[in-house]
C-alpha cells in the first residue's frame, strides 16, 4: 500500500494500486479533505477495506468526518460505505437519486443521512463550498465529480484515468508517451460509447472542466496531474475521435493466466 499523497492544502489522495497483468498498474484512488467539516471522497473497494480504513482514519478521526461524497455507485467507489457510515456516525452521505437507487440494491442505507447533490449543484462544508460537476467521461448515470475552488482541485471520478507501468504519484513521474498510451487505453475501455459521440459536442463538455482551470486533477484511476489541466483536457477530448479499443479475447486471457502462473513463486511442499 502506498502512503497518502498531499496534493493541496488539507487535501490528500489515498492511492490503491492494482496490477493488470500484461498492461500495468491501475489505481483505485479516494480522497480526504480536512477542514472545518472533513469529507471523505469515495470509500474505495472491498478488497482493500482494511488498508483503506487505516489510511483514511490516519488522516482524520472518524468521529470528526461530517461528509462522505460518492461520485457514483460502482463497487470500487462505494464498496466500503456501510463500514464508513458505521465508523463516522456524524457524517452524511452525499449522493443523488440514481446513486441511492442503485446502491440500495445491495446496501441498507439510512435515508435520513442521505444528502442529494445533482450535477451543477453545490454544498457547504463549513470553510468551503464544493460543487458537483460531472466529468466528460463516466460509466455510471449517477456520476458527478467534485470541484473545490478553494484549492483548485477537481476530483474527476473515472475520467482522466490511465494504466501506468508501475507505482507512482503524479503524471509527471511517467514517461509522456507511455502515459498517453495508458490514458488512451483506459478512457476508451471505461467509456466504450466514445465511438458513437460527436467530437464537437464532447469538446464542449470537456470545456466545462477546462474553464475551471484546475490546479490539480485527481482521477480515481490514475496518477494525479498538477498544472496540466489544458493538456489533459485536450487529450480527453481527443478520445471521441479514436477507434474502438480491442480488448483481450479468451485465447489472450489464457495467455495472461499462464504468464501469471509462471511469475508466481513455487509453493513449498508440506513438511
């Protein structure tokens, strides 16, 4: 597990790297924003529950948490919501109508603790106002990103993600060509509908983020980007012009499994 990364004043990314054999590392990132009313952004995936809870509550006392923001309902974003709600009795869960509906298929969420924030709406967390702004690319109808004008940090949910060769913290840590390849791969894989979009309309949606002029873009699935929002927005707009991504078939999957088995150390026989 990597240590939390401070990306702005009182703003931390909790990185959880996962290896995709044959491709590289894909991150599952969440955030903690400390301040007058601390907020957890996402609750990470069940498979890293213990590591996530340890990291999040090393940054903030759970009883001090006042808000839990879920960008959407996918399990890598909402997977530990019940544990977090129990640990943070003073927190409200920020979601929306679609997100609540989809999550209640699995979770017994307490309605009085829900707080709906739709795309374009804002809510106050004491010393700052946060805005829910949907990213240009997403894989759930519930998705909203989170914009903090106080620090210039935009949390983009799944958008702006990238598969990278190894563990890192920032986009600048990765070779530019390698990062571009991983960026184009992930954003097409995660939003396969890009091939039926109008590039002009997509660029107009991307421009909504560009106009914010974020100092930091945090993706749930890639390294954070500092002072490079224009470049990343241009890259994301370009996705709409690209051919569909060809994903591994069964034969290639079996090759991946064989490579994984060959890489595993031998197991000592029982004594």
